[in-house]
């Protein structure tokens, strides 16, 4: 066993009482010292979060129902997530457009699948955001990108 000097940090023989380098008094060491690693207090440990238990288990069924045209047109994926008002709006859009509104469900299903469990729960379960706003912002960004690329090709 090696004893370190508390003054200069030099490694000393355990039988010595003075440091070989700076001649300082070495600390007394018992014949047996139990090693106990330093643990951070419990308050510093981040809590483990089960995103599946908080609603991420609804991600895949909602995405599949949104991507299947026969179900996406009726807004079934909205009802699975608890968005009743948005589901009824999706249902009306499906009837008015004779099924062409199922493209919204397809895009939303893809968005659901590309999000991580944490993002999905925070966006669609906890904050109750996203939905049609997410799809409309995606379409808007895509059109802006297409317009910018068309302008750069014309130049």
C-alpha cells in the first residue's frame, strides 16, 4: 500500500512517518481502510422516464391508422391520440374531398413515425400540439423550398 503526501503528493512507503521529498508529516493510516466510492446525492440523479408509459405506445397504431388511406381519411389516428375535434374535422374533410383528404393522414402518420418517443409524447400527449398545424407547416416549408429551388434554377 502506498501513502501519498498531503502537501506535495509524493508516493511514500507505508512504513515511513515523513515524506521523502518535502519531509512533511504523513497522515496516519489504519491497517485496513474500506474503500467506498463517492456517490452523488440522490437529488442529482435524473429520474428515469418511461415514455411508453406516458403515451408513446400510441405512436405506432396512430401512425398506421393515419397511413392507411381507408382509415386516415376518417381521422381515426386523431381519435386514437384523443384529438376528438381534429378527428371530426378530418372526417368532414374526407367526405367533402371524396377521400382525397387522406393525404393529410398519410403525412401525419409519417411525422408520427419519424419522431422519437420523447418528442412524440411531449408534442402530442403532454402539450397537445402538432396535428394539422404540423402538416400545414410541413407543406408550407416544402413549397417554400420548391419555390427557392425554382428561382435559383431560373437564374
